[in-house]
C-alpha cells in the first residue's frame, strides 16, 4: 500500500507498509516519540526491541492478512507509526486493536486523522474484523477527540491503568463496531 495525502500545512504525507530495512529508523522514532508525551505505553528510550526483533515483527505484520502496520513519512522522515492488529486466537480473531503515534512537531496538521481513517478502512474492508478497540489515557483529550471524530465510542475504563512516574491515571476503552 502507498498513499499520498496533502496535509494542512501543504506538506505531503506518504503512508506505506514498513519493510524490514525500516526497522532501525522505526526504533529510533519510537524511542524519541516515547519521550514526547506521557500518553504511550513506553517512555523515552523504553521501546526495547532490537533491530532484528523489529525486522521480524515487521515481516510477521506484513504477512498477517488481518493486521496492518503503517508508516507515515514527510520528506522521507518517519512522522508516524501505527497499526491495527487482530488476535490469532480463532474465538476472538474478529476483534482488532489500533495503536497510533505522531511525532510532536507534526501534531495538529491532519496526520492522526489520515492514519486513523486508513486503519479503519482496512478494518471495514476486511470481512474477518467486526470490532476495532483502543485504550487511551483518560486525560488525553486531543486523542479522545480524534477517536470520537472517526467513530469510536467510549465503552468503559480501567482504573489506575497507567503508572507515570508514580502517578496513576485511568485508561478509557473505546470501540468502533463494524
Ligand atoms: C493523538 C495523536 C495521534 C493525534 O494526531 P494528530 O496528527 O495531532 O491529529 P490531527 O492533526 O489529525 O487532528 C485530529 C483531531 O484531533 C483534534 N485535535 C487536533 N489538534 C488538537 C489540539 N491541539 N487540541 C485538541 N484537539 C486537537 C481535533 O479534533 C482534530 O480534528 P480537526 O482537524 O477536525 O480539528 C497525536 O497527538 C499523538 O501521537 N499524541 C501522542 C501519542 C498519543 O497520544 N497516542 C495515542 C495514544 S492512545
């Protein structure tokens, strides 16, 4: 898959599947973006996969018909990594989960929106997928607004799910039923 999208600031966003050769840049990106907000499951330099492990993960994701990993690039630099992934257990394989990050200096120009729409399009076109879920820190209003805009609804929460340097935050659970 390869798509080009015009962003609000006039730059072009390229969305494509990662290839194993992207692994090193993706790890660098994820370790940096982890430190740009306290809203991800990992902080700065806490994304601990080795290049070999990340290459393997990319290969597995690209082979899995019910999952999609997407890179977002502006001028050849990674500005977003996202994925929709389904369980390989038959009884729950119709449930998929999305995860998304955008590099901070590129927030607010339409990348999150474009990426979510692409992940949802994949979910809708894949007849095996019936539900898309996500979890988001309860005070991440920017992300919650984006998810509601693209059709997610709040379905529950995990109390004190996140431990950010000793402070606990709830996780809101959101679903989009297809
Ligand atoms: C949440 C995140 C993915 C959004 O990406 P983004 O590229 O900034 O999103 P967009 O520019 O497409 O904006 C999408 C919507 O978000 C909302 N939004 C954008 N900027 C906002 C801001 N500064 N404040 C509040 N809401 C905002 C708006 O509803 C916007 O829709 P609009 O363009 O119609 O106004 C991004 O901020 C991010 O990666 N944050 C850190 C990691 C994270 O929180 N990941 C999600 C974990 S669940």
